[in-house]
């Protein structure tokens, strides 16, 4: 073996598969971390679990993330970036609060059906924040662009006269709560399709959920 060849091998980052780029490896680690954290939680997930799922050594994770907390927060950021891009595209053409709410829920369902680990990971985030102070501190310091998107469509509703400005903050909070519950339901109930749930929620918001019952009138008495 030549001296130059030996130096090349020594300079190669440990644990990185031959031919892979740094960005590709980092992306694979984040995808593996999302699955592992969603499956076993922050405390129980080990670097070895994530490394095996990503196809790298556990030591290689420290080439990209200085700690488990840093990896978790990077996984949160990566998941949010994916959601934000999808949500912005979904609401870009909406012109009302009603359309915006439905567009966001449909986008959430599409993301879940494409990658169930997304809903499972994000639905566990509030619980993980309460259990681990280091996660809570890091999350408090980061901006929440998803809430800003919701605030944007609610503001459209205010300008259109769909809702009063006085209730706008409550509507934002309500929809954030619904979105969290939607993710938790998708993650735990393993629903094959979320379309019916979205339709029912929109009917409830628009006051149409009970219309069919009203049209049928009171139940006929049994003879």
C-alpha cells in the first residue's frame, strides 16, 4: 500500500459509507433518528440504534452532532422544515380561512400517509419536552413557523369577515390543539385514511355536522 493511499484511508471519516457525501449521510442519520425517537422515545433511544438504522457507526454520529440533545433538536428542525415547506405550498392558493384549514389538514394527512414516522415523532414532542428540561429550553428558544402559518390563514379569515378579530387568538390556539390531536390520532390509531376525519372536522367548524339529523327530524317512535 502506498503512503498516499494510507493517508487517504486515514482521512476518511469513520463510519461513513464509501461514496456517500457528508450531506447525504447527515440526512440519512436524521431520517433514522426520526424513526427511532418516534418508536422508543428520547430517553430509550441510543446512538447505536440510530447508527444501525442509518447504516453508520454510532461513533460517526458525533461527526455531525455534538450530543444526543443536539441530534434530537436537529431532527425536530428537519421535520418542521419538511412540514413548513408542505404547508406553505398547500395554503399558497387559499383565499379563505375555511379553505386554509382544510388545506393544512389535507397536507398533514398526505405527509402522514407518505411517512408515518413524522406524525409519531411530532405527536410525542410535547411529552418529551415536559420530561426533559434540556429539550424544553431548546424548543422555547426556537421560532415556531408552523404557528405563524396558522396565524396567517386566520388573519385572512379576519379580513374576509369570516371571524371577528377579537377571537382570532383563540382560533389560532384551537387549530394548534386540533393539529396536535390530529397528529397523535394518526400516529396511534393507524388510520388507513384520514379524509373522513377531515371532512367531519370541517363540517363541525362550519356548523353542518348535525344538519343531516335536523333534516331527518326526530326519530320515529318504535311501535
